C-alpha cells in the first residue's frame, strides 16, 4: 500500500482526501487550516473528515517549520499532495516524499495560475475551466502536468456553480491519475507558461462595478463575485447597490446613454449599459432595500442613475 501526507482545505480538499482513501492510499498525516473567524466559512471541513476516518490532523499557522519538516520526513510517505491548501510549501517539505509532491489546481494550467482561478476565469468570460494535477516546485502552479479534467462554464453560471463542477472534476481527475502515479506510469508534461498568466487574490473592493465596461463584462463580474462572495456593487445617492444575479438581454445596439436602472415596458428591472447593452437585474438590493418591481416603483421612483 502506498502512503501519502496530505495538505488540504475547502471542498476540493475534502473530496480529494476522500478520493485518496477510496483508492486505498494510507494517509499518514493531514495538514489543514484553522478556520478564519473573519471569513465566511461556507465550505466543508477537512478536519471533520479526519475525525471520521481517525487520521491525524494538524493545523499549523506555518507548515514550513523544522518540527513539521522533521515529522513528515520521519513518516517517509510515498507522496505528498496539496489540495486547495493556501500556504506555499518550501523545499524541505517537497523533498520529503519518495515519489514526489503534487498539487491540484483549480484551472486548466497554464491558464490562471495563482489565486481564486475560478473567479478570474468567469470575470474573463471563459467558457471552460477545470482542474490540473501537477508536480510541485518552489514556484506556484508551474510544475509539470500529470492530468487535467475540463468542465464547461455556461453563460449564466456563478462562481459557486462552477466551483461545484470543479469539485467533481477533481474527483474524476484523481481517480484516473493516482493509479498511474502509484504504478509509476504517469506521463509528466512540462507547462508552456507563455500560454497563461498568474493572477493574485481578490478582495471585496474588487467587486466595484465600472459602468464604462460592456454589459457582458458587468454580467461576468456579477456572477463571479455573487454569493457566497461579497457581491458586485456600486455606490449611489440611494445607498450601496449590490447585484446578486443578472442576465444579458441585449449585447449591443441600443443608443448609448448614461447608465441607469429602471423598469422597462415589460416591467423588468433593467440596466442600460454604456456600450448599448441591456442587463436584467434578477436579484439585487440598494440601500438595504430588495430590488423588485414593487420596491423600485414605490420607493425608488422607477429610475436610478448609476
């Protein structure tokens, strides 16, 4: 039986750990994170899985310490895996496993290396993303590729919906790739880094809407940062506007005009965008008031300049 030490967090970490167990690997140790009290914890717990399967689990602030390096060296695992673990692992940890260290990244590398790749893929209007299992080295997400699994991004998919697809893609990828790694038959393909770029993390302020953007760009931002994220927003004289769900009705062709939100002839709440597009608001709020037909007509005078 081959063995592994696993660094894991989030839903991908949970399902990937369960995939390794289903494949019969001996999990000698799991390293995960303490949940941040300032973060919206909407995802499953790796620690709960470890408790269920009686696997030793530790939650260091920094895994790159002599104590943890020594602990993993003594365990002498065949593999080290990282599944949505947030810390970079340094050379002593990467050198500890006999058969290599591998990371599962939430994009089709070399595209969208770095942080929050699903959100970035949606913001950029991608129609496909997926997961990549790759060798780890000292630079993030640039090691040789073991396997990939793609999933579609539909025009109205939110980040949460795409993330659900990526979790399943992670299972499919691992169930196919791990037996090849265990048997020593995996093919490693170097990345052509010129075919992708590195992206950093995002913060709530990055959800601010730029009304000079096209209707499609605004829609992509909305679906990339909607719940469970803080949302796409704009500050107006009536308070903060947050768009949670939208739909593109018209890409272009309407007369360019200053951006505004109003009820149209069909009593739909719509936003006229700077490029002549038309965006329907399906879920939103302004100044704490829910954006629906009744509230817009009654309290917001039917038309809001943006």
